[in-house]
C-alpha cells in the first residue's frame, strides 16, 4: 500500500489520467441535473476547485456535462467542492446586481468528522483513524440514516466516505433541497444530542419521557456498544479511563464504584456494576447518557445549516491519502473498510495492468467515441463497485421522479 | 401595504411627534420592558409567569383581552400605534430587532393562551393550521406523541392532535419537542401555540424588514430620527461598537484587565488563548469583538492575535493568509464593510452553542455547574457567594449570576445596573475601580436607564397613561395602524 507521502506525490501525474479516463461524469451529471426538471438547475450550481498550490477558485459553473468535463481536465483540481444552486450562473455573479445573486437550493448535507470525537477515543487523535474507532462512523450512519428516513421521511440519502477521517451525507429529496436556512439548522439541532465544549463533563442529558427518536437511537447504539466501547476502546479498562466515565455518574455512587471497579475483572463487568448502581439513584438514564456521549453521532451543525456552505464532492480524490471519496452501500455498511477504499494510484495501476485481457475487442480503435471507451475503463478498476452504488442511488431517484410526474399528469387527465 | 402607510405616517408623525413621544414612552415601552423582566425571572409556561404578567399588564392598563367595555377602543388604538412606532424604532439593527421580536412573541403567546379553547380553534382554522387526525391514527401514535412532546400524561380523549408537515413545525423540531414520523409532526393542542408563534414571528420580521427599507422616508424627518434612536437605546442598551476610549488601552494591560475587569466569559477566552495559542472561530469572534469594544484598535488587534497564534501551530505567513482578513473584516475593513458590534449577553447565551474544542459562550450557561464551581473557587470567591451564584444558574438566571459575580469581585452590595452586555460589565468595572471604593454609596440610576453616560431624561417613577387619543386625527390613524 502506498504511504500518504507517496499519494500526494503522484497527484500531478495521475490526476489527469483520473479525470480523463475514470471520473464518472455521466452519473455525476445525472445526479446534479435532477432530471432537468427545473431549468438551469445544473447551470446555476456552484462548484469550487482547489488547484495545485492551494489556489482556490470559487463560483465555477458549467452549462452542461461536456463543459464540466473539459474544465476539469484542463484545470485538474486537487479538490472539488459542491455549493448551492443560485439564482444566476455563479460564474457570472459579478455582473449581477449585488443582493440579487442568491443561493436558492441545495441538498441537505451532514458532515461527521472523527476529530470531533477526540475526547472519547483512546486509540487515535485528530486526523488519525483506525479500525477500532471507525465503528463510530458506522454508528453515526446507522443513527442518522434511520432518523432521516423514519422521522423526516427523506428517501434519497447518499452516504459518502470523505476520503480521510469522516463521512458525508447528501439528502437529495425535493423537500430537502428547498429547506430554508432556519429549517436546516432546526433539523441539525434535532439530530444533535451531544452538547457542550471543553468545559462540559456531561454532554448528554436525558429526561423522562425519552423522545421516541432518541429511544430508537439508543437501541441502535446498544448493538455496538459492548464490542466497540467495552472491548475495543476499553473505556473502563484502566483507572485513568474509568475516572472519565465516573465523572458522569451521580456523586452519591461515585466513590463506591471507584472501589468496586478495582476488584472487577474487566470493562464488561464494570459496566454492569455501573448500570446496577445508577438504578438506585434519581439519575436513572445515566447509563444511556454515557452510551450516547461515547457513541452518538456528532455533526458539524454549521455545515448543515448554511445554504451556501460548500462540501467536498463525491468521487473527488483526497489529496493527502489519495483515497477516492466513494459512496457507501448501507446494505454492507458494517463491513465497509476505509483502508481498502480505492486510491488514485491503485486504480491507475489496475487500469494499466488490465489493458491486455481486453484485446478481444478489436473494434475499440480511435473510431470509437471517447465516452464509450471511458465507460469501459472504470469497469476495469475497483472504481466499478462505487460507481455501481452511485448508479443505484440515481436510478431510485429517477424512478420516484417518474412516479411524481405520472401522478401530476394523471391529475391533469382527470376530466 | 406597509411602505404606503409609512409614507403617510411621516407627515402626521411630524405634527404629532410630541404626542407620540408621550404615548410611547409612557405606555408601550414599559410593557415590553416588563415582559422582558418577568420573562427573566419566571419560566414562561408557568402559572406564576402568566399571573405576574397579567397583573403587570393590568397595572399598565394594557389592553390584552377583547373585552367589551368603554375605553377599550382607545386602548387598542394606542396598542396599534405604539406597536407601529416601536417597529420603526427597533427595525434598525439586528440586535434591536431580535429583542423586539422576542418581547412581542412573549406578549402574543400570553394573549393566545388567555383565549378560550373555541376561540383558539377559530384562530387556527383562520390560519389554515387546523389539521386534526382521525381517531384510529390517534390511537396508533398516542404514546409517541406524549413522549415526543414531553407532556406529563394528559387524558388522551381530551387531547387534540394536529398533524402538520415538519417544515411548519420548525421550532418544535429544533428542541426535539414533538413526535415526528415520515415527515409529519404530531402536535398536541397545547403546543400548537408554538406553531402559531412561529408564523407570527415570520410576519413580524417581514414587517420589520419592510419598515427598514422605507426608513429613508423617516430619516428625512429630523425630529423623528433622534427620538427613535434614543428610545431604542434606552431599553435594549447601546451596541458598544463605538467607544470613546479607542486606543486608550495598551496590549500589556490586557492580562491585568482580564483578571480585574473582564466578565467570566472573556476571562475564560483570554486564558484559553494564552494557554493554547489558538481560538476557534466562535471564540475569535466573541473575544475579538469584545476587545474592539473596550478600545483595542485594528492595528493592536492584528498584533495581539498574531503574536499569540505564532506561538502555537500557525506561522506568521499562514496567519496573514488565514486570519488577518477576518480581523480586518470584523473591523469593517474588508468585504461588505459591515462594522460588527460586540456580542450582547443574550446573543452569547442563546446563539452558537460551544462544542468540542470551543471556549466561547457564557460560562454561567454553558459550563458544567461542577466545573463552574471549581473555577469560582480558584478565583477565591467565598463559598456563600458560590452557592448564591449556582442557585441563580440553576434557576436559569445566567445574567443575574454574572451580576452576582460582579458584586462579589468588586465588593459592592448592589451593582446598580441591569447587566446585559460584557462590554457594559467592563465599563462598570473600570468605573468602579478607577473612582475608588467609595462609589459604593452612589445612588443607583433610575430603573430602566442602565446607561448613565447616555444623556437620557430619567423616567418619572409613576405617570398615568395619557388621557385620550382624540387629539390624533382618529379615523385616519385607526386605519393606518390597524395593520399592527
Ligand atoms: S452573563 Fe454575559 S457577560 Fe456574564 S459571562 Fe455570561 S455572557 Fe459573559
Ligand atoms: Zn482509532
């Protein structure tokens, strides 16, 4: 496996190949064009490119797929962000009278970043991740995805690995894209349970009765808690570790537990003691509160709130790790492994080594349209699977769009 | 409609300006101010709160119920009228608008709750909010609705439930105070008021925005403008963006001042900055604007932040690239050139909650009581005082807790100002420390005029409401203001 340093070094050589032969433009365009239902929806979308040496270009926009392709191949962006759909073409924003240029719509997005869990991870710090803490992301996706679907009724949720230490969610339903800033922040607040900064010890407070949505989150967290927190993170494994947990239990039982813990065999046993012991106090939800503080998704509310906030695009290459920002299939979420996500160098290698077996296709000469050749190219690499997941997502969206259209035309026919 | 009214208004306004002044000053401002005070001391949904507010409104002869009795007509007109001018006065800055809307909403909530059930339902029907669910559906969701709304058990058969799309129930969703299923919020009757309030808030902010746009018309009336300025300041407090003492503070003084004269929130930020050589965005804004407010100049601010940041992970070049723009921006030197005003306590307490890695916010509101206690102990606050402060915190009176902290650290028995702004805290502290301890005996300024440096006439303690409204061109004005 190539180290992080190597990945950064190969960017200038391999990115052009990626954008020329592998990037899934047709799917990408199909996504952001939303069936062309609204005029200029794609044209008025903001993209921002970060080029080599941190040159940052905001307010890029493109009339169609061809133009997008051409520009990406020309500029070879190290990073691509997607912004809002504006009232005018973003690349002409300077010629629009100030105040008239406004962000109108955007997917409802969520950004979950492992750095926000630093106070509850024992394995890594900051930008580092490992298999142990990745479970936090799995839990986050499970909890949020359930709430987005069952509570809010959103159907089209695209989960994407950010390429380094977190995940993003793009909620693409019509209603989600049209939400106001206030509504976005309200949804994000609804989904935030862990609250407080460096100066807060206890960041989750539950009161009776527990909200149905939190109740369901607790059920999901419980599925992972023992293995993740008690075994892998071993949050009650040493005195130092359990002091942190005990700071959250009511004072009256703290001392007692401190002594009991010393004699207990392992985290598992200590957890049971704690659960027993809090039942005798008024703070009956302490165990649940601790579980949520350690595992409940921590989202960056500011990212979700802003209508014009930019978020890194799917299928962009992470400049440090070289990993592709790929969609995640929730059916196989528990086995998703961020370390085996295709990297820029791995897929380029695959492209080269898989050249020969294709020989039987004699007609694939210069005469063949480039787009066709490309559609076969990515299939030769491990990018095929992520693109398939993306494709599936798009099909479902197109399907329900057709449903709506039918409904509308039906109601017109009704005379 | 509003701009049209405004245009008409500015003519009659100039003629009746003195009269307006009286009406406003003596009748409606105190009402909003009382609403604020009562809202600080009581939980807004408690019975105590309603009782207190009702008594206060009665005392102030404020019409709050559609009762048929002589004099009501007149009072209602006064209500509309003052509401309208208040709108003018408060639409000028963000902070003022926020304050005004908050008080108006509280008043509205009170009035709505006072209505009998059938009148409430009439109102809902009128506003297309009348979506009752079927008996079967009710059966199915009932437990979840109760849990989701955090109601103590109410007999289901008495409970009306409205099913509305979640985008219409934003305020309930924000606080997770409603059961949500597949995009719909199930709102039990007592909570529907929040939906109504939300609607009212939108109407109000739109009206304020419209009024603001037509402000040039008003501004050309040189008699009205200073009056409006004056009135709005008197009650919300000044914005502390323009200080007389710009440049009178040297950077070397800041460490000392942080201990002596900064409120807890700023002391905490200062310490975090010195310890970590870094502050995240929320902290930089809150602290940076405060420093600007106490008189730190742009050049000093750049120097101050740079010298601290480059001790940490940021080198000088990166600092200039990433941060200096924002600092210049907050001084109104970049971008839209808005001169940002220092945050008030209300803003600090209510908006932008601190999260992991943040040090901003109000320690009385956002710190764990246990940590707050430790902190106060380390600042050598006597334990009796700490108990008092923690009690206030428990009762959610954060600003009063801060005020108590001020009293304890400045050795005064009563502060003599009602604390609402970190920069005010600083000024008052400096005033006390510079004059010496004797100031203690100085009579406190009259209630409601917190800003002694404002050349504002003190409000007489008791004034009866102006006697009649018929000095106004009544018919016409009734029409003009009936949109209040
Ligand atoms: S009450 Fe105001 S001044 Fe005091 S600590 Fe809180 S925010 Fe700061
Ligand atoms: Zn780890």
